[in-house]
């Protein structure tokens, strides 16, 4: 079974842009998310992992909030893209060499929040002292299957 492209965009816009789907879903919960949180991972967090699985660790690191609307995410033809550059906090101390090979998108600023989407970083990002990791116009995986490979 395949999702129809226009409806696929509607589902993605519900998740990333907080746009309702007429007669099916809305964003009028008691406390809807206004941001999604982008994380960096040193390995695939897996299909059952949460936001903290294989997450990079350095002094200063934090997940980065991305506004859950069209200013944060662009949905186009079944694909989702960051609207702009996301710069993570500056590594002020790095205990061991790390390479971020995956990104995650989830619900929580910190801790074991639910991971909604994940994907490989191309190219990977080497975490270096005083060089903030950056992601520029990264596409969320085009197959758009949350957590499935």
C-alpha cells in the first residue's frame, strides 16, 4: 500500500508545520508542540531508540529547537527540508573524538524523548573544539517512514 503524494504532504505538514488535515487531525491539543528538537548521533539510534541513544556528548552540547511551522521546515513533494542553517552550541571541551553520523528529530529538549525521524548525515560531522557543528538545508529522509528502514 502506498500513500498518495498530496496526502503525504498533508501528513508531513501536520507533523512539521502544525497544519491540520481537514476531517482527520488537528493541532488543537491541550499543549501542542511548537518546536521539534534536532539532535546529533554518533551511530544510528535504531528503530526503537529514543532521542538519547548514541547522542553526541561534549561540553556545551544541546539539542537545537526548530520551530514547528513553515519558517522552520519546508514540505515539498513528499520531502521535508530545514528552512535554514541550524548551528549547535560551540564545543568548549571534547573529551574524546566524536563523529556525528546521524541526526534525529524528536519531541524533547533533553532526556529520552520520543524520536520521530532519523537519518544519516552526509557528510558526517566531526566534533572539534571551538567549531560549532552546523546542518544546512538537510533533507529529512525522503521515504518519510518514521523510524522504519
